[in-house]
């Protein structure tokens, strides 16, 4: 019998949600269509762990082809996180990484989690341990065009300032990085996942964020990781000017419908108490033309003051 592709905390999260999945589609190698998909992307979302083990969500970018697959269990990436990116500390040989490719123009996305196998002047090779596709739910379409920008120095945040709160409150998209408990060996590692909804789907309560969990693929990769290790890394993008907002905080999952009942489409909620953050002004060199909201997004609600 094949071993489950899920670790024990992912299985526990599925049980708490009264759902289950066989994990069909989770592979130990990338199918050809995934390999060719990554090679078309001008950006790639990544998860690393910093020197203290906290997950960090970030994004790399380059000309299409800066990510390529020399074989079904390898991805070669020509870029690495900049030295002032908090994700840089975990981008080292032998360290776990999570990778997520999304084509926002057509809602296609694929995951590839593994370890940095080699790191050199010519780029990074990641040994892929898990490869799987994700459905198109809650992804808003956007078409990028290259825009030369002049990034400013990274700004460190002790909490959420007004600019950060405004960006989060208007966001329809964010990324979350999570990791399995250090004592887990099977199906362990880092993961970066997409979350989407209508603007206002993430509520800001001081330095705490309230996030709905909508119906998904029933894998519970993120919530399973957070169940065992509540440390989370979040990435919000200002699509208007290329600013990146990276946050780290501690997550608490509410498996009841106490808060979820207040928001259409939510099955449960989780809160993130923000501990620290970084703002990278004009870091992402694209202009974006908004397309449309996913039909699943339009079926969900937003938080209100009530």
C-alpha cells in the first residue's frame, strides 16, 4: 500500500474539518505539463524558513525561462532572494523550500515543494519531493507587463502601520507560507499557498488579521502545517505600484463556525497575530491589468463592522 502523501498534522486538520482526501494528484515527480508550465512564468512565489525557523513568503521574478526543469524531479531557478529579503536566510543548500507557480492571466497554478540541492553562481537547483496542481478557485485574473522600477530599501515594521492596514483591507489576494513541525519526517517541509477573495475578505483588527477559509481541495496543507507549527509568513502585493508587504505572525485556527457564519462562503477562520513585517517598495517590476474575479470569489462575502 502506498504511503499517504499527507503528514500527520494535515490528516488531523482534515479530521477536524470533517473532510478527507486521497491526495490524488500529489506526485513525487513533476509531469511534463508542470515542467513546461514553470518555464513560462515571469514570477515564482517561494517559502523559506529564516534563521529562527519562521516561515517567510516571497516572490522571485525574471524573464520567462528563468525557471526551468532539467528533469522531472528538479527545478533550476536563475534568481535567488535579494540579500535584504527576509527569505534570503533560508535559501541555502540542504534547506527546505516551497514553490508555487501561478499564471494570474489564466488561473493556472502548480506547487513544487522540496529542498535546495545546489546553490551557485549560475542559479539554484531545487530537488522536488512533492508536485501537484491546484484548482482555479478564488484566483483573480491579472495580466502583467514588464515595468522598470527603482526599488527602495526594505523597511522593517514592528507591527502594522496605516499603509499596511490599508493594503491588507483592500487586498483580494495574498500568499501564506507555512511549515510542518520539525519532528515530522514523512511529507514534511515548507509550503506556500494562494488565498483569494473579494476586497475586504481579510479583516484587520489592530495587529491581528482575521482570515476566512473557503472550500478548497481538502488537502489542508496550510492549516495542517499551522496546526503543528502556528508560525506563518504572509505576502501581500500592491499591484498598483509593485510594493511587497511581508509579515510573520502566530496563527490560531477556529474550527467552529463562530466567526465563519458571519461571512458567506467561509467554513472556518484563522487569526494571525502579526509579530513583525517588511515593506519592499516598488520591488515587483510589473504593471497589472485586472481581468475579473473568479466565479468562486463572487460567491463569497467580506467582513463588515457588525
